[in-house]
C-alpha cells in the first residue's frame, strides 16, 4: 500500500495560483527597485550622452567653418554673421539639436564669442528672455569664466550645477582640436528623484490591487486549466475499477487534448485486452478441460475395465497419449506467447538466406502432404539474404503454413513464396480456402480469436498472435489479405520499417 507523506501538498491549481502571484510580486519588485535605484542614474547617463553629442556636433561645425568666426575691434567683439547663419541652417536641417540646451562658445581668451539659451533659467549665464537667439558675448559671469577655465585646463568638462532653490543643471564641455575655441553645453535636470519617490508611494497600492487581481485571475485560469486533468483522474479511477465505457469529452486541441485523446484510445485498448484475456482464459480452460476429462476417463477405463484386453488397452492408451500431447501443445503455446510478448525472448540477429530457410521448412511438410493429398507449392528460387533471428523466422513460417493447411480449398493447394525486393524480400503464404470476412480481418492476429468459419477447428488459437509478436519484435511489416470464397494471403517483409 502506498504511504501518504505527511505535510501540506498543494494541488496543481494552488501551485499555478501561487506561481503566478509570485511572478507578479517579482515583476513589481523589479519595477520598484528600478524606480528607486536605477531611474535617476540611467536618466543622468542619457542626458550626459546627449550633451556630449551636442558639444561634438557643435565643434565639428566650428572646425568646418571657412573663415574667421569672431574678431575684436579694440574692446568690441564682432561675430561673423555667416557663421551664425550656418549655425541656424544646421539647426533647421537637423544636423544640430540644441532645442533644450544652453550653448556657450568662447575663445582662447576665455571671453564669450556667442551663446544661446533654450532653457528658462541658465545657471551659467543667468536668466534671459531671448530664448533661442544667438547672443554676442556679454554674459561673462564668474561661473561661466570658472567653467571655461576648468575646461581649458582639463581638456574636457562634465559636472552638475545646483542652486539654492534645488534646481540642477548638467554641464558638458569640449575644445576644438587646436584649442582655439571651446563650447559648453548644459541643460536642466528634471527632478527624477521626485518622480521616483512618487512611484515608491504609488507602487504599494498598485501592487496590492494587481496582486488581488492576479490571484483572482490565477485561480480562474488554474481551475480552467486543471479541469480536464481532474476529468482524466476521475476516468482513470473508473478505469481501474473496470469501468471502461467512460470516454472523456475532448474540447481542446493542445497537449491536454492530445492526452485526453490518447487516454480514450488507451481505455479502448484496455477494454479490448481485458475482453481478450477473459476469452483466452475461457477458451484455454475449455480446451484444458476436454483433454483432462478424456485422459482421466480413459485412464479409469484402462484401470477398471480393459486391463485384460491388450488391443482395447492399447487403443485407449493411444488416446491418452494424443490428448496429453494436445495438452502439452496448448501449454507450450501459451508459454511461447508469454515469452515473446513479455520481451524476455530477444531476437538473436544473424544473416541468412530466406529462400533456403523456406525451402527447408517446406520439406518438413512433404510427408503430411502426401498422406493427406495436399500440395505445397514453393516459389523460392532466388537467394535473398536477410537479417533476423533464424529460429524465430522458422517458427513464423511453421505457424503460417500450419494455419494455411487448416484452410485448404477444393484444390488442396497452398503456396509459399519468396519475392525479392530492393532491400530484403517479401514472404507470402496463400491458401484457396473459404477466406476471412472483412469484419474478422482486423482481429485475425488477436489472442485466441477465431473467426466464425474457424469455430470447432483444431488448434490452440495462439499461432497467429505468436507470429505477430515475433514480427513486431523484429520491427517487420506484416499483414493479411483475404476474399471470401477465394482464399487468404498472409505476408511479411523481413526489413526494418525505417528502411522500407
């Protein structure tokens, strides 16, 4: 008896619900962590990358300009208008994007050449109402001069400015290759940390709502998902109790639908096997009872009545021997079928000539054919090498030839043919007997199955099932064709199905 383990063991439905809830909690935790710890650093890196690209694009235009960008007339600075026009054209064409930046261009004397402000309040130059305009250098604030000096000394600049009101601004600077001009680009930093704090406040409420919704949806989904599994479990219990007519209704086409379809097929096979087993036991019991009754009856007769009559005693003892042989044959057939179908008897593969084997087996029927006026026609002239268990193939030939000899037609002929193929051969055993009805053909190889026309005939009914088990164990193709009133043809091909 199977022991039940102690402890709590949730079912599939509970496991699915728990798994989905944990997955949602993991996703919300990842969002929470990203909002709290990664949002601001990633935002700052993106702003720094954009400002660096803007500074490089601006310097590329400066270096490509053919002519003087600026000149001094005593203490007055004059900016080349062609340069400003080129800058505006580059902005219009999308080669330069400074729509949300403050740009400061200065020369080697650290004095501003020109600058433009596209943010409301620039911490470097102070507030300016002329947003988007190129202005000549007149805003040399202390902070601007400090940043320019730092850029010239270090060769590059990247810093963050903060004022007393909490505003912040990222600054990036770069120099031309000859060091004649430098550019400082800056932009406002949106208060991402505030947005992160807001998200931290909202996420618990969002998480609670989503978790409740997820648990509800997970419970509904898991119930729908496990319903066919519960039906399978119920049907399996009924099948174990012997109720085979409980098919599962298939409403799905996924793997569970395939499993349900396979279960229905298995139930039908189990039902058929159970019926065949009952039939086998009933028929074997009947066949065992008959020879045992005869053996006992004639043994008592020999003992009590015919002990002094040698002739009668000999005849009755012959009957006892015949019935004993019949009983032994039935028992041996059952044992052979058990060994072959259980897989304990594995084929011992060798290469041999199938035509030669068929000729040798046919010779063993010569005496019985002459005695009964039969004719076995052998057509096996072409050598054909196959790979199989020779002893098992001999048993198959005997079973099929013995079966054919019990169904001979009026011509008293049966045939054994070996037909060469590109790979291997095809072996045929044919008779001109009464044939097999179409409804009996699918069951002709079943255990102890007898068609209506075979009722009462001699035999154990296990020869064809043994043949089927041997051929299946080799992986060979086989079959039977029959027409009522004309005869039956059994065939098999000693070639692996994958090669045929």
